[in-house]
C-alpha cells in the first residue's frame, strides 16, 4: 500500500519528471533555463539528505511532512537554523558542516514551495486501506504461552522496524515481530492488557493480539500522523494527524473507521494535531493542537450534556462533544497530574509552561520552564508531603522540580547535558534521567527522590546513547536502552543498581510495561 501510495504522489512525480526534462534538455531537445537547473539541483540535494526521513514526496516518513501547510509556525530563517544545527528532541541531524549556505537556502525555498496537489486522504481512502488479518472468532481467548501477562514489555526496535514482546520476570524475549515503518507516539494497550496498538508516522494503525502473538488488523488513517489513544472502556481509538488536519475515530475491535473530525476553530482555521491522550478518570480524550492556541477535551455524547461552549469539530454531527479551552500559547507537549484535573503543557518555542484546570476550563498558573521542557517525559512523586513534578529540559543541562501545590520551581538539578526521558516507579527511591544530547549521551543520572540530589551516574556503554528507562510492574527492575544499531537492553536491580542482564537489540528505543501503562503509574508516561 505504501509503495502504491508513493507512486501516485505529485511530489514524487514532480521529481521524476524533472529528471526526464533535464536529461532531454542536455540531449539538445530543449534550452535549459537557470530556474530549471536550480530546481534539478535542489531536488538532488533533497533526495540525498532529506528524502530518507521525509519521503521523496515531502509528505513525511520517519520525519514530518515538509510542506508550507505543515510549516506555518516555523519561519524560514528558523528553518535555516534547523537545517544547520539540527532540532532538539528529534532525530533531525545538523547539516551545517555538510551543506553550504546557498544549498541550505535552496532547500528552505524548496520545502516552502506548495505541491501542485496534496492527495486526499478521506473516508474512502481510509476504508480502502483496511486490512483484517484475523477475525476475533478465529483466535484463542487464552494466552498461547505462559507468563505473567501484566508483567510483559513491548520493546520498540527502531533499527529494523520490529518490536519484541519481553517476559518481565525472566527477561527473555517471547516473540519478535515486524512493525510498520517509523512507529511514533508509543504503543497503547487495551484496558485488560491483551491488545497493543501501534501507529506509524505515515498513518498506519496496527492492532496486535498479545495472547495469540498476531497482528490482527491494520488501517491507514492519514498521510502524516502524530499518535493515538485508547478510550477508558477500550472500545474506541482516536488518532491525531498532521496531514490532513483531522482526528480519526476507529472501532477498537477491528479498526473499522467510524468518523473523521476536521480539526478547526470556530473561525474555520484548521490545525495539525500535536498529541492525543486518554484521560481515563475523566472518560475523555485530550487533544493538543499545533496551529491553534487551544486544547480540546472530547467526551462521548451519551456521557455529558451540551452547552453553548461546546462544538462538534467537523462538518457532520460528531459522536463527541468537544470542549474548546482557549490558551495563551500553543501547547505541543504536556503531562497530567495523577487525578487528570490539571494539565501542564508548553509550546516548543515558548519560555514558560501553562497549567490548565480542566474542570474550570482555563489556565490557572504558569510554569517557570526556560530550557524547552520535555513534559510528556516528566514524572511526579511525593516529596516532603507534597506532590512534585520533575521534567528534563531539551536545551538546558538541568532537571526542573516543581511543587504542584503552588506551581513554583523549587529546584534545578544540574546535569551533564540536556535530557530527553525521566522515569521512576512508586516502589523506587530513585528517578532515572538520561543525558540524551551532547558529549555525555552515554550517561544516566540517578536522583534520590527525597533529597533531590544526583547520587549515582551510570555509563553502561561508553560512547553510545543510553536512554529511556522503564520499570517492571513491581519496581524491582529497571530496563535501559542503548540506542544503537548494535544496541542492547540492559536490566538492573532497581534497588542495588547491579546489572543483571544484557539483551542485544537493533536500536531499542521505548519499552512499555503492561501493568504500569494500564494502571497509569506516575513513574512513566501514559
């Protein structure tokens, strides 16, 4: 399906047609203009340095789509800086020492040039992509292997686009299976832990039956997709897209498409979706928007009554009631307090974060966060009788600790470099924080949660990036990834910090414990 789709994209056709034109021109069939040569040059540059992540069509792959419609918040001078220096919290490398200033200018001009056509991806295209590999009646309702079904891990291996189901007691792989290209947003479990749902950057949603070790259904919901969430009752999947600007509602049983919701404000402006999350205690979904300073809370029609501040989010009558909450700034990245009353969020280019009370439907405080916080990787715990939130910062070598009773920053813990992930567990005395960016990327700090001091720094694989810790369901063991093609999953005794085992893997990134995820452990993301 992906190959067929790429063949019909105008961006790809434009690239191939240009090569034919240039070839014919040099054969004496045409006079080649300066603009034609420039177009050929920039397409060759794009093909060499950009297409592997963003696709020849510019519609996105492992990286997002590079189109004017997706770059509204990124000024051209900032885009130049991104190409030159890379981008924090992404796999975008720096090309400042590879490309000349004029080449970087050409690429910026190219990605801000509209495609003649952007392919439609509506209900007809979504339905056509739907694949049912196994019907539920054909599969066993009992696991076909023996293990604690709530102490399993899904480990995403980005290196060769696979995932491994790992026994969380024996730390032995149970099953390794192929995934779609460039998974994004982290897998999500059904409430009972039997099914896991994946979404890829190019819009493919997959449902995997852990009991039977089978991918049972797949569907493509968009061209460039952000992430998905599973409803509290496990019956509904909501997926957010960058392109088109839509939310897609799926029936969780077989991924049958139910509805497309156009993402727009009351003035008709559309937006990419930054993220979707399930607020399980509220029986709702929370949606952050990339291009509109709002956050949406989405309830089912049969759960709440409408009022004049609610809209349906699309042209047709929605199955949701959507509460639009206005903000002072965009909200790209966020986390919740344990009750899901408060949402803490920040824009990627803002100086401070925002605290939104979802019951009051308004901002109630600001967070002093100036280092580009990665809030979705932050965690909370009880410190001196009060709940605190800790977040790494993508541009500062420090971890911010915030008192959640008054939203004040009470400490900044200096680290060996900017970090990406923090993790802990209710039964652990330590918070683990990586040093994802910079020369000390091999280091992982352990912070005592009651003294707020770094008490130990691990360097498990010198020279290789160590990141993303996840605990087993009991908090007894911590699993750490070495992000390398010849990478490893390292298991530690979470109390003594003694290394227990190493499992070779292909660039293991996130690992996700069933119990911790479905029970919304405050030590991990949800």
